[in-house]
C-alpha cells in the first residue's frame, strides 16, 4: 500500500463521524457474532480415534463448531475408495463440508473425492465439516466404515489417484489447529464443476516429504539447513522440517518412485505444481498435456501455497499522531476478527504496526504498554494455529528519517529486529516481514539495512521465516526496472541469510499505476502480466516469493483479474509461498478493498478468495 493510502486512512480515522460509525458497527458485531462465529472461543481440542479414524472438534462457539475427520490407513495395502459414516445423538447437525462428498441428514455418510479417495499404507486423508450444536459442547460421534478398521480393498493404486497425508503421523491423536488447511489440497476439491484428470510427476528419493505447517514440500537432498532450491523446486532441509512441533514434520516413507497425482477443473486454468521426477522436470499447466507416470506404492498430493490470508490494519494508523491515543488514533485487531478469518480458512494474518510506537527511542527498550497490546494479539492469534506476519509499516523510515541515514543507522534498525526476534524466536507461527515498502532510498542502501536486520534476527537464535522487500514500494511489476536506481532484480540478489529461510515480499495492485488507489483494474489479465517477470526471476535464481499486498475493487474485471492472479501463483507454487490481501481491520468502514464483514455479512471480494483457501 502506497504511503498516500496510509495517510488517507489515517485522516479518515480522525473523523468524529467515523468514530461514531465504528461504535455502531461494534454493536452490530456483538449482535451478529453468534451467527457468523465471530465470538468464537478457543476450546480445548478433543479427538477420539476408532481404529483408523479420528473425529476432531477443532473449534466451537456458542451455537456451532468446526471439525475434521481423518482416515488413516493402518494396514499394509492401499485403500481404494473409502466410505465412512457417523450419527449424532445429542442434536448436532452438519451444515457444510469440504474435501469430501457428505450426504444424509443424521446419520451422515462421506466418500472421498477423485484426488483423495486412495490412501496408501501409513498415510491419511482428511475432510472438514461445519455444523450447529445441539448442546453446550460439540459431540464426538463414533465413525464407522471398513476404512476405520484399516480395511484394504486393493493392493495397487491407479496412477492418477492421490492421497492426502494428514498433518500428523498416522499414530498422532493431536488435531491441527488449522483443520481447514491441514492438508495440501487441489483447487478442484472446493469446486462443483466437472473434473478431469491431470497428472504431475514427482519423485522423493526417500519417499518422504515435509509437512510444513499443513502444506507438503519436498525434502532437500543436499541443503542441510533452512529452505533450499534443488532440481528446479523449493525444498526444506530435513533438520529444519524435523524441528517443527507436533503434529508437523517429516511424513511418509518408501522407496524412490514416480507417481502421478493431481486433478484439475474444467475451467481454463488449472491447479498444478512444479515437481521433478527421477529423470526429468515436468511442470503441468492448463495448456500442456498431462505428463505420464508409472504407478507407485505411494502418491503425493498437490503442493499448495503455505500462507493464505489478509492484512489486519489498524495499529499503524495515525502516522501523524505519534505516539497517539489508543482507540482514537489507532487500534489493534481483536480475536473476533481472527476467528472470522480463520473460519474462512485463512491461516495467515499480517499485522502492520509503527516502529516509533513500539520503540519510542532508537536502540531503547520497547514501550511496555504498547508491547502488551502487540504481544496480546500475537500470542492469542498464534495459539489458534494462525500465522502472524509482523510488519513495521514505516517505508524504511523512523520519524521521517531514512534508514541508513545519519539519524537512523542500520544498527538501530537491526536493534529493532534483534529485540523482536529474541521475543518471538520460540514461536514459529510468527513471520518477520522486516519492512513495509521501502522507497526513495538507494537500493544498495536498502539491501545493506535488510542484511543488518537479517543478521540480527539470526544472531538472536531465531529460525523464523523472514520476508524481505525490495526498493520502490517493492512492486512486482517494477522488480526488473531501474527508474528508482539499481533494479531490485540486481541488488536484492545480495540478500544474505545464514538461516536460509527467507522469501522476497512484493506488492502488486491492479489499477493503472499499480498504486492501489482505484477500484478499477486495467484488464482481466493484468495481475498475471504484472507477476510474470518477477516469477521468472524467482525461477531463474532459485528464490521464493510472497505477495504481501494485492487487491481489486468490487467489479467483474477485478474479480477475474484477482482469480487469474491467484491461479497463476498456485500454478507456480514451486516459487510462490503465499499471499495476504489488503486489507481488513475494525476501522476500515466502507474502504474499497476491505474484507471486514459488514453487519455479519461477507464482503464481495471474500468470495473471490474462497476457491484458494483450502
């Protein structure tokens, strides 16, 4: 988001009329919170396993719940086509489901989809449900069916089938805190359109993969720490993967083999992944024929984007009033918003804040009151399994002075991140986005400051993911250009990270000047066009990217442009790690891009994103 947009937002927040409107909206939220689940409370996760099946209550609130059903193949042969059932005794009812075909009205039956109906030995398939409660607590029914006894129906799997490993090993009885994103799923799993088979070849020399917080990635063969880039795809070092808390980590076992697993919808674009077989690299797309592959004793689901969410703005407001008055000049998001967006299957929330408020004096201690507000949001949100991106929304400045100038040294910037890294290094749900949109600074100077911050983060002992922006508002469209000085494409190759766990954060809007100040989008293809060169740069240099801001106004052109943009990123998920929409937050009112629900109802743009929230 350009500085002009932040300034405009800050000006709007100062309006007394808006303040009155905010309180009105707060009352509406309290009224409709029960309907939309905005008053969710984090309950103790509970699960019961019956042989190879688990029913997990992952969240519940006053009238409803969400849950996950996990089927684990505890036998020695593949399960081809599973069918399970359950019945509630105390009035609970299912209102929606995903990643399975669920039928009935108590009792219920569920069958797998084309991509997850085959479960290899030691692997699992999952699907999600949402429903209403008949009592104070969500019920945990008995799951029945042959698969729940580790049943086997065939000793071989067709080459076009796919299994979906759960986010834990087959022996785990711990539920994922983000059930709706706990396995890596294809776009077609949330579409009702006709489905055709496609194939993606992959090979893992050990038959194992890394379950990275609910998303599967290949394990590196030679990289020993952090993230790597081998055989034209991103991978994770075994030690880094194994260091995750349960239920994540290394999953699967078996010999090296090629498998074909994928599905694509009948729409013009398909979900695909870039993976490598034992002999060659094959990347699927809507315009190419499916690659052939031999059948195998194991299968691999599509690798999805690890991070999907929205920016919750508010703590960076009031940039003309520092430190400002809390609840007048600025505000932090609250847990009703976290619960709403988590309920929409988002797993990442970006939290902008002002450096000057958190650290009133360069190299000094954090303000105790501000840190308490900051920490309350981060701790409560990550406890629910949602990633939090820490985003100093300062444009490479402190009190208007550029980082690297005589007033604000690189060391002072590094001190900020040393303190944050020390505080959150034990919480791997926290992501460090070192700065929002540097601009009007030499690219070399920004690189120097960025490397100082990264070095401080690693020196503090933090292994968290770091997001590194470029110069010139870190636009994807201008990454290779030099009108602002040395091109990001040249200078930012100099990023140094001893932990090798970073991605380049870019922002990309779809209006005429990429500023994000208009409801209009140039065309239905503009999003893809503006990401193409940057994506090629990532591929060429073996780097990873993260789209930290993007948005479009509520119109048909923007809807199609955003959809194509997200599909393009999904198709190139060998280099793209995720995205966060701009924006939501309690004070946005009728801002043109807001995802903040209005009177309990979704904003129109939320439906655009839903296909990619799996």
